[in-house]
């Protein structure tokens, strides 16, 4: 299950790096998939990883974790957040707009990962509820910090280019509330 989660984390990064999305040249300190192998292979690699992730999740024998993964990556989760992110490019956004995008685009996958682990560990309903809240909060904080690092991070440490959110006119948390408020909110 954990390998499936890492794979489902990687496939949207391959797609996100494509010229039609964020058009990034570096990921994890190396040239992105489409830079190394071309756009068609990058799309197909992402698609293949998506399928393998669900195959691995199905091999757990627990249909609930397959449903959790589907919800995390589907139209009400990561893909829905990606759509909202693309539609918000170049437009003024509010804090609630950015929270909507971030809780789906990144937060849903982190929430799903936490829930899948809890389900496989047979967590009691009350514990699952607490872990769900934890996953949602960690997911939002992660994305706020990622937005901050795109402004003031070190490319060598991050393994990816900085400044791409501004270049691509992305909806970011610091863009909506300011850098200092974003830092306070991430810490909270």
C-alpha cells in the first residue's frame, strides 16, 4: 500500500511538470521526465504509474483503501484541485480560493495516505476521525510551506526551480494573504 501511495504521489508530479501545466525543467534535482524522454512518454509514464498504484492498493485485499485512494486522487480530490488551480491562473484569488485548491490538490493525497494507513491498521472510528483531521491540516500546511519556498527557497536544497509559481501566475497562499501571514498560518 505504501509503495502505491508513493507511486500515486509521483505520477501527478510528472504530469504537473509538463509544458501544458507548470512547465518545470527540474524535479528532485534532475531533469523532469518530459525533458529526458519527451512529452508523450511523460504522459504515458504518469498514466502507467496511476494504474500501478491502484493495482498495488488492490493487492492489499481491502476494498476500502482502494476507495480511499480513488477519493484522494479523483475529481473531489487531487485532480479536482488541479483543475481549480489551472482555472485560477492569472486571476485574483482569495484565501478561501487557495485553501480550496490546496486542500484538494495536495491535502487530499496526504489525508488519504493517513487514512489508508489507519484503515489498514484497523483504527477505531474515533481515531480515524482524529487522524483524518491531522492529515487535512498537515496537507494544507505542507502546501502553504511549498508556496513559501517557491518564493524564498534554495533551488539546490529543494531540487526544483524556485519562482515558477509567480512566473506561471499560480494561485498561492502568500499571494492571497501575504508572505508573513502565510508563515504564521503554516506554523499554526
